[in-house]
C-alpha cells in the first residue's frame, strides 16, 4: 500500500514569521475589528468579506482583492528543513491545506527538481497539483485549499468550502467533468476506479481510497468541512456491503494533544489516532513531535 502525507500549518508554526489563522483574519479586518468568539474561521471570513465597503462594485472582484492581500502576506513564509526530511520519505503524494510555498521552496533549495503545474482550475482545487521530478523520482504536491499564486483559489470562506464539497461529491459519484486538450473527461466513480484499479492521479481525493493517508500538523478544525466530509463518506463506505473488504487503506492522524470528543469522532470515522508523547515547551515541543513522527513513520512505513 502506498503512503500519502496530508500536512497543515503545524511546521510553519516553527518559523518566527509564521502567520496564524487568527493573525491572518485579524489583518483582514483592518480597522473594522470585531470579536469572533466561537465562530469558525469560515464564518469570520464571510463576515469580513460581506461587511467590507464595496470598492469595485462586484462582490467577487472585491473578494479577490482580499485574497490577493492574503497571498502577499503568505509569500513571506520561510523555508524549514523539516519539509526536506518529509520530502525524503518514501512518499509519492503530498497533500496540504496550506496556501503558501514553504514546502515547495524548501525542496527547491535542497534538490535539483523540475516543477510542472498541471492544474487548469481557477477557483476550486480538486485537481490542483504540481509534479516534482528529479533524476530519481516523481512526486506530487496537491494544494487542496488553493495556493498563493492563484489568489481566487484560496479557500477560506463558507461559500468556497461548500462549493468544494459539492465538487468532491460529484467526483466520488462519477459526475465530475473537466477538460483535457479540448476534450471533456467525465471521471468514473470511486467504486469503479477501485474495482478496476484505475486510479490515474486525477485528484487528491483518490488518495483517501487508494493509499494510507498520514495526517500531520493539522488540527482538523471543524470548519474544514471538505476533509470531514471525505472522512465521513469513507466511513460510510466501510459499512456498505458493496465495499466489504475492499477499502484496506489506513487514515492515520498524528497528534500530541487531542480532546476526547475529537478523538471519539475520528475513531468512529475509521481514523487511527496516533498520540505522540512530547516533553518540551513551545517550539521545542512541536519540533520534538515532528522528529518522533519521522522516527515512527520510518519504522512502520518507509
């Protein structure tokens, strides 16, 4: 079974110039600060966008200006050697919810690679991938929530997330279409791909049904409804007689701190929760966590 890594903003937090979601949203508020309370990031973002004074007379164009601002802020993200260590693992596919290029820039500074952008999507990121090729390997980087070089693709609001879930649902059910070289392609169902072993690296979604997915540096905030929806869909398939004994891949969530409620729902969704004990404080704690993850992965999967 092949292995895939899904990573979030955790490694970026080790950098001094990291921008947390709270800082990012606070910056977008400008002079119109408000308390977000228990609101998820998606709703905070929607309030920011909808309350912003019209500038260009069109909400879509005004929102794009907001996303351009996000992209400019995140271009400052530094490299980190941990990305290089993760790149050296026996992994073909890297999925990230990050918009920045911290991972990509780290790899470019340490390896002679060619980078081919195969995405033609402007807003959504079902097929948004970069092919990283060197003399020894070909790997894939999927920015599943968009990327800074395509600001309209940056997914942060409820409207964008909900639209993405609809496309993910179509992809799994076999009603997702796209254009390649002027020809319309309608993707087969996930069941058909699995049954015929016909996965072609069309989307990051395939990885959740065709590879072990290792989740690190990602809290799985409940606002990330696209990922929760995929995990829930997979869990329901596991209970479907049609899929009996067919889905043998693992989804593993690595954490050093998890509450019982989140842990319980992840286990119910068929996710293996791997708790890693750390002893340090602040950045030392996070660094220890990733170092222990690398040791565990190399021992069990590399």
